[in-house]
């Protein structure tokens, strides 16, 4: 069965899309740690990030860098934290999280529940910063 992320890529499940290219897709996490928390995934379903071929992993990191730069311009923060956990969805992904302090990256923190209008505003703000 396709992962929830594969279903998002296929358009079966709606998302707040940030960007995509032939290989990768970026969208807002619907239960973010901070506003702007974005997931970057390969379109090809692979269970774990470090199972990717070397070139695809390198390309994914370059794609993620572009997204992180756009997030940093759009969302007030000191840094964009990056995390690879991969336990919750069996589809390789990188979390890009706007942070002001290290504890903003704690996945045990309560998740936010932004309104759809706020999520769309955040997504649009990030998309406008992509160059």
C-alpha cells in the first residue's frame, strides 16, 4: 500500500505544497512544531532516507537547501533546523523546522494546530521566497 506521502504526491490527499521538481516534493507538516515546519520527500517511495542512492541523497539535500533558504526568508527565526527521524511514516523525509532555540526541535513538544487559512498563508509566504 502506498504511504501517505506517496498519496500526497499523487494528489489523492490534499497538502500545503511548497515546491516540487521531477524527483522531490516539499509541503507543510499539518501538525508542525513551529509555523513553517516543512517536509521534503523523494517522489519515489523509499522507506528510509539513507537507503537512497548517493546521488539522489545529494540531490535531495540540494533541493531541501533551496526550501530551507525560502523558509528562513519567510518565517522569522534564527535558523532552519533539519531532522531525519523516519519512524512515523515509512517514506524517506527531511524535516525543515524554523527555530529560535534548540528546544523548538524537540518532537516531544506539543504540536501546533494552525487554521487552514494560516497554513495557506505560510505556504504562500514560503513559495514567494523561492528563487
